[in-house]
C-alpha cells in the first residue's frame, strides 16, 4: 500500500475501484475474451488514475498498486476513447443529472484537476505504456459536439480496429 496513504479517503475509494475491477475481470471479461468475444468497457484503469490524481494522489503510485492487485489480470485495452469536454461542461452535466443537487466532490476545480490528470496520463502512457511493447492507442474525442458526430467518429475507428483483428485471427 502506498506509504502514508492508509488514512486517505481518496486512496480507499480508488482502492475499492481497483478491487472491483479485479472482480469484474475475473468473473466477466477474461472468460469472455477466452471465448473470443470482444469486450467493451465504459471505464478502465485510466479512470482510477485520473480521479485519484484529481484528489491529490500520485497516479504513478496508483498504477503500481493497480498492477500489484490485478497481477496477471491487468489487461491494457487495445484502444481507449477519451471523450474530452471542458470542465465547465462536465460540471453543468453533473448538476443537470443530479437535479442541481451538489455533492461533496462536485466542483469545476475538481473537474479541471481530473481533466488535467487524464491529459497528463494519456501523454505519458502514449509514450511508454504499461505491460506493452507498443503505445496504447488512446484516441481523444472532442466531446463538445453532438452525440451522433461523436458516435460516427468512434464507430469508424472501431470498425477499422475490428478489421485488423479479423486479419490476425
């Protein structure tokens, strides 16, 4: 465990996410992959790192803990779509979803920290990804557009990726 972090609520929240990810990998994703099924997930290890960093934790240390807990179930996705929006937009969407009810961690400042962490992590992992010899394909999508445009952009990338997999099989 990260030295001195055992009293930090943010650390325990991210630790819970890591254990939940491990459970999901073992029960759902690895068996599906073993049967040749494509697995699509709406969140992965980048979220743990970015949200932890947004709360002041060192994402490098969280990545180490992540790898230690997941062990051989630490799977790096073939592609990650990072839908990027301005922090103010994210905050407004959160407030709308919650009916204007502000929760403890809801602030534009926190949204900004999380977004900045995602960008820092993305830049570094594109240069030297964990557990891979080649860079992770992290595609940053402009999320400040309509859903249909975003969908078409992601669908085109996924179709190309799947064609590449079929050739390998």
